[in-house]
């Protein structure tokens, strides 16, 4: 992929309980620090910060813990993040923010969820489609080409969403794992969440939730 310095290489994104997302260069042996941080606490000390003693966040940053991350498989410089602040943000790691601080800020923010965003997953072959799952008991499909997440499709699920995954062999299908142990799958070509689009579901764990799911590729 392409990194913040426009160099091709191998990079890893790390989400933390703080609002920042660290980008590490895996081609550097024993790196001491990330090559950049998306959002998070500003390194520029403002007069307001000096007076209040409070840490100031980068403009456009998440304001709570990072719950989920997903690199775009088509536009390799783009990454999506879901946060406990109930928002989804898009970041372009190859471009610096156009402000005097030189810090990286989000290029888009979506606020369609009312709960923590536990999972975000880019579509495996369409670089503009993003699936999001939240603790508001919904799974959504977002068209990221629209600033407001246009053409948004959403479906209710039985409990908080713990994980989502696109089927790599039938890329029109999205699967969600719920806190009550239910695993469900839909065909997003049909009306999302309708009986026509619902393909299958089962109870994986009656006594507890499903924390994650993954397809065998």
C-alpha cells in the first residue's frame, strides 16, 4: 500500500482505547514509534491548552476508544474506523491534513449509528461500499462516495452486533454475529433486512455471545 510519505510498503494500523489510530511501518526493524497517528491527541500545544491544562484532539478525530478498523482492499491508502463515540470515520493515510498542524484528520465522518460501532468491513471488490455493525442492534451498508452515507441500507438484529464479515466467494452476502449468540446472513442485492434478502441464521451459542466470525478463504 501507499503510506503517508507516498512510499509503497507494508503497514499496520493499530486502534487503541485512546481516540488515536497508529500506523506502523512493518518494513522498519524495531521501529521506535509509528510513522503517523490518525486523529488522537494533538501534538501542537495551543494557548487554550496551556491555560486549561487539557489535552486537545486533532480536528476531526474520534473522541472515544477505537473499536474496529478496516483497510480498503481496492483503495489501499484508505482506512475505515469505528469508535465508541458512535461514529464511523474514513482516513486517507497518503495525505496530510490541510491545516498548519500537519496532523492527519478524517476525510469523512458518518453518524448513522446510535451505539458503539463494534465492526467495520469494506466490501471485498467494491471500494466504495462499507458495512458497519453497532451496539444499537443494527447492521448498515454505507455508500462512502456520499458525504452523508447516501443510499444507506440498514437492518435490525436481535442483539448488539459483535462482528460482521463479507462472504469472499459470494460477495453480495454479509454475515453478522450478535451478542445473544445468533449468526445471520443476508443478500444485500435484495431489500436489506427483508425476508427476501435473509439467507440463513442459527444460534451458535445459547449461553453466550459470538465475539467474532471469519470465512475460510
